[in-house]
């Protein structure tokens, strides 16, 4: 599933509809802004489909344009989502997964991130996000962590490249808090965390990060993220290759106990 930055169709339709109603009444955005408790710039973004309108906005604009509920009826379709449209399907599949297996090469999987670490990750993104956008995506990420303690339990394994746990994203305090979080999560009966050491001379993970999800109907799918895109792999041959590769990666990584000991040493300043 390729990454797509274009606004969702539902938002574009709502924007076009509200703009049509406004222009049909011979009203400018500035004139509409004078009638509702929302700025001219926000109205412009909603009309372009760039910003999901909150129910209060829809009610106010529907009334100001005397639309008779034409806009209000669209509220369920344009309600603000926790995740961008391109990520919604993955988030849904992850929340329902029977098993999740993840190999990380640059930063920790979202399920392992503390709030402070997640905030630092999103602050590192370029082009940069503003504070409101960061708050939104951080809270969305934290919501996904319900999977860790969901009942029935999801079987979860992580393999982390050693530089991932050594990189002090967000600074010393954030890093130490994240290491403590990894130790705590490592105690969950349904989760295993392993570290791929820098000393490893034979390495099956040279093609980069990946995630394998087992769906409710016992199908396994692959999920791969890159610089400008993300996609699912569902073909049995492709999934078989990823499954074999992940199994080899796990066998090459430190076992759970040795991985935990490494994290403890780093936290103690002995790394």
C-alpha cells in the first residue's frame, strides 16, 4: 500500500461541497469567518480538504450557509482520524493481530516508545511538524500500545539493531526512560525483545526493517516502510521469504536474556 499524501476523498468532497454552498450565496471566506467562530485560514484549509472539520465547525458553517443539514449529514465521513488515511489500514490490522513480529533498524517500533521518545522522534522529522501535529500523532501512537496488554494476548517479538537502543534520541533523560521502558515491557509474558549486536558478522537483515502480522483469519502479511512509502506484502511467496528472513534474524540476534543484560548495562553506564 503506497504512501499517499493527498487528502482523503471524503475531506475533498466535503471541502468542495462547503465551498460550492458558500460561493452560491455570494459569500467570501472572510465574510463566512465573521459569522462563525473559526478563522478564514481554517475555512480555506477545510475547503481544500487539508484539515478535517470538527463537528462544531460543521454545525456552525451549515447554519451560517443555511445549508439545511447538507453538511451536517457528512460528519461521520469527515470525522478526524487518529492516523493519516494511508496508515489507517495498517493500524486496524495491527490492533486486531494475533501475532506481530518486528525488526527495527533506525528507531524503536511505536509499540515500544515512551511518550517522550515518540515526541522526540516526530520532532526529528523533516519537513518538520508543528506542535499541534506532533501532539496529535504522539497521542495516536500511544493509543496503539493497547495491543501490548490486550486480551486475548497478541504474541509479539521485536529484534532491535544495537544502534537503535544506543542512539540517545531526545537526550539522556529520554533515552534512560526508554531503556527502563524496554526492561519493563520485556517482562510481559507475551512479548520478547532481542538485540542484534554490532559484533554480528553474518547478518540476514541487510535489506532493512520489516513487520510481519498474523491476521484474525490466520493469514500472515508483511509490512515494509521506507523513506517515501509503505506497502503490504500479501503474496505467499513474498511472505515466505520475509518469514524465513525474520527467523534467521532472530537466530542471529542475542537471546532474550542476553539482550536484557545489554540494556541493563547501558542503563548503568557500562555500555
